[in-house]
C-alpha cells in the first residue's frame, strides 16, 4: 500500500470508536489493578476524570508497526484537557480520550509491506509523532520510538524516526517538545547573536531556552511566575538572565524590568505561555521592528495592544503544529548540542499514571517534566 493511500485513510484507520466500542475496552475502577499482560493506558474524559483503561492489543495492518511504548512525557496540554476539557474551540474532549503525545518505544511487530523496520530479539529503538501529515516523528537502527501513554500502540511505519544508540527512550520522548521549540526558533527568524526574550519557564520555555542558546542567541532573558523554575533555568544555561513576573504588576511595568535585565533592545520573543498578560508583556518588551512569536496556546479570544504593535511595526506569529523537526532534534541531542536529560524530574510506572498526572498538575511538587515509563 502506498504512503499516499495510507495517509488519506488515517481518519478511518485511527477512528477512536474502534477502541472505545471494542468489547475488551474498559475503564478501571479507582485503585483497581490491571489484568496481567493487559494493554493499559491513561485516559481522561469530559467529566474531568483521569483513570487507567484496558485496551485491545492491536494487530498491525499493511504499512503499520506495533510499538511497545517505553517512555511518554506528560504535556501541559494533557493536564489542561483533563482539568478543563478543551483548549479553545478547536480541541474539545467529547468522550474517553487517550493521553500522551511525547513518546518513545520499541517496534515489536510489523505489518504487511513494512520493510524498513523489523521486530527482532533486540527491538528497534525509535521516536514518533502522530499529530498530522505534516508532523513526522523519530527512531533508531535497534528501533526506539515516541508514542502515547499506552503499553502497545499501532503506528504507520512512515511516522517513525530512528534513534541513535546513545539516545535514551526518555530523550526520544523529549524530542517532541524539542521539536516544538525548534519549529518556533525556525519560524521566528531568530539569528546568531539576536537578543531574545522567552516568556515562561515550563518545559516548552526551557527547551526553547536550550534551543535558543544552541542557535547562538545572546543575551537570553527568561520569565516566569515561579522563582523555582527560573532557578532551574539557571542550572541549564547559567548565563540566562531571569525576571520573576509579579502577578499584580501591569505588562508595561514588567516589560521595563525585562528591558533593564536585557541591557540591549530585544529583537525576538518566544512566548511559551499563551496567557494574554504575558503576550502583552512580550509585546511591550520588543524593539521597533521586533517579533513576538507565540508558541503557547490559551483562551479562544484575546485582546492585543493593536496600536502599539502597529506603531512599532512589531510582527506577531503563531505556531500550532510543526513539520520536519524530529530529524533535526535527534541530531542535536545525539551531537551533544542540546542536553535534555535534566528536564526529566519525575518518573512513574505506567500502572501509576494517575499519580503521575496529579504530580504534573501541581506546581508545588516542583516537577519540570513528568514521564511515564514501561
């Protein structure tokens, strides 16, 4: 089967109703232990519940591979879908919904027509992504890949990227948020020596920090509401300049503090929160002709300081998806230009995924990136 026919049939191939309506699909009760050798996953629903489920173990069809998912990171969007049920009007939780999109694992079985991957005694190591036709993932010769918080998952073979031997499952899973940052760096037009502001020191802000430093930005300013996250940013890049955001301070005042910290006019802002007040702060921090590139997602409708943007000819850009970033992410990690390992502060077994979600959702726990491993 050709890639074209496979891609055009994705909606039918991966129709979630096939899983939700399968007789083997069931939601586990609170504290219920999954059956031995069950294919389990973490799901949330419109009632804002997070729980484990048992799913049917799929058989790979033409052009597909079956992957044992070994590591999956919990993204802020996962927590938001669980707690709020939606992000804007384009993404709404309407039924039981599988969590996770930052994953890595092993190819354990291949379907008809798959020749580039083999299920062998020493499984193939890889990473992957399944957001859209434009977003292609990552893998290795002894296959390791990136996937959902489910013990077994079907993927189209063309979604896989090989991971080098020295790149771990945890790093392979982190290639997804790294790809988000790399796309932002590319589309923002950030150049060697550009002074840059990064708004938000969560996982996306931190991988953007690592990426901006690798791209040669100087100086780099990073902001956040929590001093602990700014302190963590300093451990990653000691030269980064940090600004603690004051909740009761208006954006123009925050911007003046940022300008003082920078010491030079700021050319680019990578806005990683999607919060309106933070976007305003980024806008007021930019020099004439600067650019605010918004990576974060937020409320469906927001108000921008239109005339300030217009009078200062500040460009605003947005990112929702990305393409062709996984190979670059793997090269940067493999070559030692970006070190993702410190970002993983908490690990939980798949059976403890519900506990992992609660830790990821609680800022007082001090988590940067929580991963579920199997």
